[in-house]
């Protein structure tokens, strides 16, 4: 059995990569829900509950990791898993109030306050409202209109009204959101929706996300089966679907695609959920439960495969950035680079946070930037270009993954990932991209989303996007606004007159370098001295003397070096 190996802040994994410490939220939800379907429990329920509770913020919502802002994605997964484990969700009044701030005036819900709505977020918000809080959703009439507007002319549902392409996942989230909000009331979509979903079933019996998907997969199959069930029907070829799911079983669990041989927690979740919906037996229940048991962390929660081999792309890219900074590109670890190349699976255009998971724009940027710093590149980088073109939202921005509402971090990550692989930004709809950036502008700088306070990071990211668009005067103005976030302690703070932090400082210095502006190296050195930890680590801010882990160490190590900063966003 492979073992985890620590190299300072780097936690090496037996698959050649590295991982961040602690449980993954989505993996924890998927494992707990699958075990619940199978009538099982995690080995250490109390530790799992503690790990989930640690993600709750004072506003009642939950975050992907402790210290980050609340979003409904994290809130849904945490509250559903806590419910399955029999644990009460605290701060219910605050959570109720926070959820209300997510509903957009058009009726749908956003992932975070200030974002545009999408069907992912609307589904998460409605199920949390109904199933966890037991209350009615607000403004049902505009919600009804918004959900009705998801349907395309060909019958499928898109991520939001006016989205360019329907997707089986959007059909699932839309159908389940309708059921959560309106119960048995007939849905507003035409009968072509059922037909559209059934047409996504491949000859093998599995389902694809959309017509041009590379292959059928368990994720799409689960979503299709559940969407059809919510609409009161079954797949046209139900037995073919059951038989295909059986082909995905391995002794150690389930795998997502026909030619992908690595079992993971999401494939187990999808297989068991689909079979139960189809009222078919789960012949491998014991092996699935045994596999999930090996994914459970001693400190509570789960990762996506056996812990010792569960690398992730952010940690692996960070480890490669640290090694190439310390030892030079020629001496950087090939195993990390090879791992990142392997995370660019043929089924999606971007790099996945964890292999077998969906592609994400931040992970894609970290991967291509780390590879470039180590003198490597993705062999099929051109797939990123087509992927970015396809997932650009109608407002011109990008979300972390396909279908998610736009924000500045994701938008900068997509634009800069294209830059890192040598693609011109003009492959995107640059007019709409400019419009999204402009929608986040205010007098003090730029916002993370079109509504909210200006932040140093968002201002720096906007400046870099504008520079890559050739809007040099606007980029210079945005870069000039970074002075308002500079701290007398050295470095940069998220807001004016705040304490400096590592993320804001990295973003500001990267923008200054990218736009050819002078860097306050003396102030930067003072800040870095305050956040250095032993051994060879960096904290996220000067009030902590604990290492922030491999991501913080990658950012700090690169800031302390003399080479130009790689393009990275968090």
C-alpha cells in the first residue's frame, strides 16, 4: 500500500502527485450519501461531523474550506451530509437570512450574493430551503418564470436562460429544483425535454452530458436517470442502462468512463444512486462500502480515492512550483509534471482538480503555469482553447466550472490560462468579456462579482485582463487603484486599511509585473518576513504563525524569488 510522504509543506502521494491536508467537501458529501443509500455509516461519524461543521461561517452559510466566503455549493453539500449523519445544522436563522440574499430579481439563485443566477445554485438553494430549513422558497412566481426560461428550442435545459447549449446536468438540476419548489405541480417544460434526455443515451446504455460529449459516463447517467424520474418517467432503454452501469464495476469500486480504470467516490455515488432510482439491486454494495472506507481520513471526512494515492492538481502544481523555484526548471520533479499532464483527461477540455472530477478553470491555470515554470507543457493544450470558448458565460465572464455564475477569479483564470498556452484572448467573445469586467468596476477598484465591495485581488485581476485585452489605459488605471490596498506593514490587504495577506499581495505584485509597473520590493520583503514559518513555509497572513500549507508556500516562495511570477489565482 502506498504511503503519504511529507516534504515540509508538501504532502506527497503515491500516485506521483501531492495533496492538500484535510477532507474534500464534495467527496465527503458523496461518500456519506452513498453510505446512507447503502444503509452504512462512516467509521468515525463524530470526526466527519466536526470536519463539516468547521466549514460554517458566521453568516450561517458554509465554505469550501475554512476561512473562505460562504457559497451555496458548499452549503448544500455540508448541510445534506450533516442531515444524513443525524447532526443538527447550527445557525439556522443566519442561514435562512443568507439564503434569501442569493435570490436574484429574475427569480433564480446565485452561488454567492452578487453573482448572476444559475441552475446549479438554484437547485442547491431550493433543496436547502425545503429539506434542511423546512420553509417555502421566496418569490415563487419569478422563480417559476426563471425555471421555465431554461428550456432550449430543441427541448433540453441550459445552465441559465439564454445559455448556449443544453446539458443533462442542467436538466437534472432544473427538474429537481422544480420538484423542490413546486412539488407535484406540472413542470413548465414541453414534452421535448424527456425526448432530449433520452436522446443522450448511447448505444452502450450509458448517457452523455450533451451531443458532442466525448463518451458516456456515470455522472451523466445518474443525472439523466434522476432527471427522468423527477419528470415521472424512466429511460427508454432502462435495462441497457442497468447493464451498462454493471460494466463500470471493478473489485475496488466503480469507474466513471468505459476506458478509465481508476475507481473514485463520485463514480460510486453515481452508480448506486442511479441503480436505486431504477429500483435495481446494487450487486457490489459490500465492495463499494469497503472502497469508501479506504477513502475516509483519520481526522474526519473523505477524499476521492485511497488516501495515500489521492493527489490533487492545486497541491501538485504548487509542489512543482516550489521545486522549480528552489532547484531550477531542469531539476523540477518529473512526477509532479507527469501527474498534471495525466489530470488533463480526454473527456473534458480543462484540467481537473482531482482526476475523475469535472474540469475547473483555476486548476487549469495552476497546471499550465506550473508546467511552464518547469519547462513542460500539456501535450493537448489546444483542447483548453475550445473548452474556454464553450464555457464562457453569456455575461462575458467565467465561473469556476461549466455552468457556474461568473466571478473575477474564474474569469482571470480562464483568460490567463489561454495566455500561458500561447493562445490569443481574441478566441473569446472579447466584447462580452470587457462588459463583465466593467460590471465589476467601482470607484475604489473592482469587485469579485458585479455586486459587493472592491478587493485588491479582483482589482489586480481586472487590471491584468484589461492589459491582455489591449486596454492599456484602463489597465493602468486599475493598477493605480492597487495603491489604495497597500499596507504600511508591507504587502497588500484585501480591503483598504486592512491587514495584508498573501493572496492579495501575490495578485497585486503579479499585476504590477505583468503591466511593467514598479514593485515595492522593500515593503514586499517586510511582509514576507512576517509570514515565514518553519520549515520552509509561509502563512496566509501575519497574525498566523502556522504554515498555510503547500499553496501558501508556493505563493510565498515565488514572491521571495527573483523570477517573474507565474500567473496564479485563488
